[in-house]
C-alpha cells in the first residue's frame, strides 16, 4: 500500500516530519515508480528506484551529489531538480528494502515534440547551458551509470556478433543489416575522436520531454531525468537532439517515404546549442557536433536491430517486428542526414562563424 510509505518518509526526511501527508501515483512511471507527495500546500516527487534498468544506483547518487555541491555556488538559469538529502545525508533512502528518492515538484509543461522552431532553439540552448555550467566538474569524476552507453564501436561489434547467421534473415532484414555494416567508416571516425575530445558532464538523453517548459511555453524552467548524467562528449547531447527533434517523424513511425531530416530545425538546434557551449567548446568539439546526429542515429539503429535479432529483450515492443522497423526508421533518417552533409556543413559554418 502506498499509504504505508508515509511513516517511513516522515522518519527519513526532516522536511516531512510531523506533517499530514498524502501520497498518490504520478504520471506514467515507465521506469521508476513515480509518486506525488503533498501536505496541502507543498508538493514533492517520490521515485521508487528501478534497479532492474539502472544497476548502479550508487553511481547515480554519486554523480548527482557532485552536481549538488557545484550548484551551491554556480546558479543555472533554470531548475535542476536534484534529490533532497535524507536525514543520513544521502540522496537515496532505503524504505522496506527499496530505494527511493525525493525531489521538489516542478510545475510546468512537458512536450513530446516541438511545435515551432523557437522551442527547438530553447531546448538546445538549455542543454548547451547545462554543459557550460558543468565545465568545472570533471567528467572523469563522474561514474558510468550505464557502462558504455554511447560507445558506438561496441554497439557495432555487438551487431556483428548478433548477425552471424545471415541465412535466417529475410531479404528486408539483410538490406537493413548491410546498410549498418557499411557504416564502419563512421565508426572509425568516432574512434578517431575519443582522444581528441574532452570528457564533459553531459545529460546523454537529450529528448525534448526531459525539459519542463513554463506553462506558457516561453522558456525552459527545468532540466530533468538525470539518471543518464555522466561523463560524455558534447556531440552526444547535441546529436540526440538532432536525432529526435530535427526528424520529420518519431522513431516508431513506419511511413518510410515521409522520414527525413528537417534542415530548418537542425539550424535552430545548432543555434541554441552553440549559443550555450561556444564559450567552452574546443575547435575539435565544435566540428564533432556537426556529426553528432549521425553518430547518435547510428547508435540507436544498431541497438534496435541488435535487439530485434536477439529477440526483443531490451526495448519494449508492441508487435514482434517493431525493433526491426525502428532500425529501418533510423536507417532512413541516417541516410537523409548523410545526403544533407554539405547543406549541414554550410549551416554549421554560418552559425559558428568557423571554417570546417
């Protein structure tokens, strides 16, 4: 019973002591159990931690603790809801054998897709400002919450292993597989960057719905969902924005002919992100951002196709072929980005003022 949590919460958090609390489910809760805690005037979000998805909650707590210390002397232009420390000084509270985290409730609006180019600009600016804000926190001090999360070379190797028996594949599957195997040149480019790019504090899951906008959608009020926050490269964060925001259709769409990159949205994303990171970005980082969309699209395509071959063991599917269709979707979008390379390079030079 959810109500059984109330006495333990009151004992675990001083801000909840001696209060009449009401606890009820909040939102979808697809990964973590998400609950709303109220006392009549104030609200908090309580998350029951899903250790089946995130195997290292202590690493997440470590990373967010570093940011909590940094935030005390380095304000952001928006909220970064971090776990409230319990009476033991920890961001994770153990209640009846399960780990929980308590956050301040942030009122606002979340989007599943942008409705205009200014929203794309604002979203990218927020993620860029976050990267600059965290420049003094060493990426090497951050622990990997999901090991090798964005290691493109390892994702590529895993697909090769999963696709050894090509004889069992259909013609359509072989066509998609051959495309992904033909992207080894992009994997090689990625590997060439690893020793050139500084490790930053990055969000690593920069979807539009991981931002809370003001209710009138005129500004970003908060950056949320920090479980994937760890050391990474700027091209990861910009790349996932380009993959998810600058595409004509979501990654679940099967309208193959209608899937393409939207250069105008790419430009708005780049304007916002560059405005956020231009003070810290090295020349190599600035160039890498241009290919971030390709890198992140390839990573996701490899992951979807590998999961399809392995029997849909990681991503939820609504029907057996969905991961294959997601992989085909990402293939088509990657092709569109590569066809637009010259256009995107010209946009990059115009926005950054640099020569590629």
